[in-house]
């Protein structure tokens, strides 16, 4: 388990550790089942090709958002809190493609016993940004829980 990051440990320009995931068709199937998403574009290759016009089934946008949120929450640790999170799905991803999720600190401000940290976050396939977004996290202060 990663060590708890504290507000005093971060500054503008601090990069989050990247989370690298290669979704496969099994993960897409289980995500569809867990979210009651029956859209065939996520599990039926023939449908995705013949009806929707894609080369393969698609990785769910909400799955990509969940993985991006995981990259953030893995970084902030058990005493950090995700305060706001907003993303836009701008491009498709296919199973078997390596996706990278991460971000960078854009601002910090003190707020009592916690520090608020603004982030620019993104999900990428190689250099192509598939899902840009922003987030704010609350981190414990060193004199508190760190």
C-alpha cells in the first residue's frame, strides 16, 4: 500500500503516478453486468462492426472514468478525499489497447485542517487524450493525520 500523501508533499506541477490498464473483453463483460449496461456495443463484436460501424467492441466511457478516479484515489490514500471529479469522453478505446490514467496538480489552497488540491486529469491511449477532466481532492495536513 502506498504511503499517505500529505498536503505539504504536493505543489503545482506535481504529477500523479500513472495507472496503466489494458482492458480486455472479460473486463468489459463484467463491467457491463455490474452496471446493468446491456448495450451490445460493449460485448458483441458483430453488432459493434455491422450495426455501429466500429472495428471492435468499445471500452465503456464510465469504465475509463472509474479507472481515472482510481488513479486519483490510489494517489490520495486512505485519509484523502475526492471532493469533485468531472471528465468528458472524447474518443473511443478498444479492448487490448493500453490506457494510461493520471494527472497533475494545478493549484493548492489551505482549508483548515485539510488542504485542497486542484488537478488536471486525463485518460490516454499513447499520446492521444481520450478523457480530459478536472478534480479537486482534500489531503490531510501534516499536523493532522499525516
